[in-house]
C-alpha cells in the first residue's frame, strides 16, 4: 500500500532582491514554499550567511569573538577583506557603532568614507546597519547612500520614524532598504506599505522583524518570521512577499551564556565552544523559520551553519 503525503499548494511567492554589483551579485528570495520545503515548491536561492564587522574597534566583545579578528579589529577594510578571503563570507555586514551619539559619535562623513573604502576593497555585497539611534541613523545612512551611489548596498534599519528620509535616499541613489519593526506582522506590513507608497519598489525591500537570541526571545522571532511567510505564501499578501534578514550576531554575543567565563561558571563548559554553538543554534533556527539572510559574527559558527544549509538544501 502506497503512502500519499498531503502537500500544501501555495498561492504566493517571495520576491527576489539582488544586492551587490558585477559577478559577485547575490540574490535572495524567489521561493514559492516554506523554508527547505523543496518537495512542495521551488527554492531558487540558497539562504545566506553574512559575517558582521564594525566601523570601530568594539570594546565589549568577549575573548572568544575577538580572537578570530584580533589582527584587524581597528581596521574595518582589513577586517572586511579577512572575512571575504579567509572566512569565505557570502556577504559582509558593517554596523556603524562608531556613529552612536553616546559613544564615539563619528560624523556621517566619516562613516560614509569607511563604507566607501570597504566597497572599493571587497567584491562580495555589503550590508550597512546604523548604530540603532533613529535620528543619527537618518543622517548617516543618507550620506552613505550618496557616497556609495551605484554600489547597490542593503541599507538599514529604516523604521516608522525615519523611513521617509532613508527610503528617499535608497530610491535616489539606487540601493536596497531594510525595513525594521519590533516583532509584529502587522507593523511589518504597515512599514512595507509606507515605503512602497513613498516610491521604493518592493523588489528593493527586505524585512527585518527584529531578532532575539537563543534563550532571549528567539521563539518570538521564530513565530513572527513563520507568520510573515504564511502571510506571503498562503494568503498571497504582496506587501509581505519580501526576503527576511535577521541580525542575530549582535544579539547572540550579548547573552550571559555567550560571555561568562569558565571560572565564573565551571558547569557551563568551554566558553569559546559555548558561544559558537549559542550563535549557530540560533541561526539554524532562524533559517528554519524562513529567514533569507542571517548576520553572524564568529566565523566558526558561520561555517557550521553553512554546512547545515548545504545539507538541507
């Protein structure tokens, strides 16, 4: 007796978004089924792992995370090149933490010059995140978009309070935009509609639903990504048919479990292995939920996750 497995028929599909230029251009999205459900539909583009760097030397990274980059932490161009050449990064994501007003408060011009220098020294596509302070991100990302015109970057985050300025800059200088909302499907759709009404094509938009690390809200992130995907595929909601990015690395390496030493907690085991596994398990979970790009920090964690993706793909 044969077993007939019931299959879901999806009415929608995810738009393709292309980032980068030349022969290293990367495409995300394009699938017509849930993550890794290639028995129910087409998955055109493999999920992507981006390695995260900073524009200035980070002051609060744990020892295990500093070790792979200790020779280039104060040189973002060398850092990016190491990620590309030694660690085989598919994309690189720079976080402009140096522009934080409560930190080094770098100017938009300084940040844009760093980003421009990186784009001129690497071939893989570049993702640019601001410092997370909406008002400062607005002026910084506008300047980055202007200085890097034609580089086809992925810029963000754009939020409800600054989407007009960042959206107009991405539209005018021909970049892609990250629309970030706080773990809510309806808010994500609303921001996508606002950006689209501004004139930003849906083919140049990526959703950031906000990300919680393993043990610190990952289940909420998983749930909202899954609901985003169901809305896009089963309800054929065109405003939700966009690729999803999760900026996991910065969240994962903030957790106590990734940072605390073996001396403080002997039962936790090897600190380096623990931090790597904490990030890797979180990333795999997000890909299973439906994320198209996950930004990670440790190259060993990234390598582990890519091997899992290759097996599943």
